[in-house]
C-alpha cells in the first residue's frame, strides 16, 4: 500500500508538517536524512546556538524541560549548556537550535510519525502513486509528498570561517544579531547585495559599528538600499576588499578579521566580534531538477498564493526550499503546517 504522505526534510518545516499530518491521522513517513552531503539532519538550526526569536521559547531553565520531553536515547545529541548563563544557580538561556529541533521531532513522534534516517536521492513524479527513492533502501510509493529540504547558507570556504561558526561567524543577522556577544561591539558583514545591506542595517541596532566588506567599488544592492547604507553613520563600507581570514581564540571566539584588497593584495585587520556572511543561499533542490518548477535561484515555486502547491499536483513545498525572502525558523514551521493541511485536503478531494 502506498503511503498517504511522505515528508522529506527534518528542519522546522518538516517536523511541523509531520506533526499536523500525524494529528490528521495520515500516518506520515518522514525521511530525516539530508539530500546534500554537507548538511546534517535537523536542518540549519542544527548549526545554531541560542534561538531567541522563536515564539513560545523565552529564556529559562530550558535543559530541564528538554531532558524531560525528549527520549533519553537521544540525549547524546543535545549540545552543551551555554557557559555563563545562570540564574539562581540554574541554567538560564534561550533554547538552542538542536534542542528546539529535538523537541519538534519528539512531538512528531508522539503523534505517530515514523522516522527514517536514510537520505533521499531521487523522486519519480511521472506516475501515480509517486516514488521516493532512498539511498540505502527500496523505493517507497506515496500519494503525496511534502518537500521540506531547506536551503543552505553560502560560505567562502575559509578554514577559519568554519572554525568560528557559532562563535562569532554567522550567516543570519536576524537570527543571531541580538545575542549578547554582539551587542555594543564592532561587527562585519560580507557582501554587497540587498541582503548584505539589509543585514548591515539591521545590525546597527545592536553593534557599535558595522563594517560592510565588498569586493568591488560599487554595491550590487538597489539604489535605495545603497543610499541607506552610505548615509548610516554606523556603517563603514570597505570597498574593494575581501575577507581573507577570521581571527580569534578559543576563549573569546571571533576577535578580528583580516581583509585583503582586490586591487593590490595588501591586507589590513579590523577588530570585530562577529562576521556575518551575506553572500546568498542555495536551496537543496538538486534532486528535483526538471521535476518541479523552480525560479532562477533554484527555489521551488508555489503555484498559488498562500498555498504550498507546486507545479505537480499532490506535491507540496514548505520552508526555506520555497522561501528565498524570510528564511526564518518560525516562518518555515508555519508553512510546514500549511503543507500538511494542503496535503490532507488534497487526499480527501481525491478519495484517498
């Protein structure tokens, strides 16, 4: 018998879709393996530390709740408790990315979601029921598919960049900019498009100064965004420069950056407590090429406003795989809910 719904992806969109599908008695099967070699299960939040902006999770004694809610055989995956976050002798911090994802996973399991750790390498959407093809198992037939494979932030590939991820290097100012480590300190944004200027502008609410590092002598951002950056007293644009190295230590994390001129290869260092990469994202849609309609950036296109319908009837998309604008955990979770409801109504309409 074909599955009624298969969810591909294990970030906020995937788990939210599974929760709603399971609550609708659709008995969802979720593949939490990745479709991208450099990604790991649980989505981009698995790479983040504290998540201060997910509604319903204010800072507190988070670990006690997480340990009480999540099955003990998965406690090994919980990250260390952040240092220096205590109140009345107890840990007091905002939920960390892995903790939030483990809670979502547990909630989905509690309602009957079946979870498979295999990767999905291909799908066959030419016939019905559809076929989902795992890496290490036989193909599985299904009446509906919810694609929630997300997108990955682009990085420059520096070893120092990798070494200081979550310790001052980030690809999301909205996610991390308000953290205590960045407040009233100089920060840097790498990039020259609208996203880079938006992130630099956003960070000025917290930073003492923001360096915007751009490899050319003119920003790629829209004129209005360029004017906004140039007129902002807190933003200093470092023209014709590229990030050469992230500097720091084990105790303090990022402490400075070294940039290199694109004109004469000279270098200079700037004291910063954070380096934010704003050079774009890449959706994890390679396995869907020529199977679903996508935009020029490779994001799955929703074919109807406020619906998660894709170009193939019975296939739905949720989260960052179809969102190149908001890219927030909470918006991904919301569209995961929408996709599950869309799938449920589709199945009812089809008599399945």
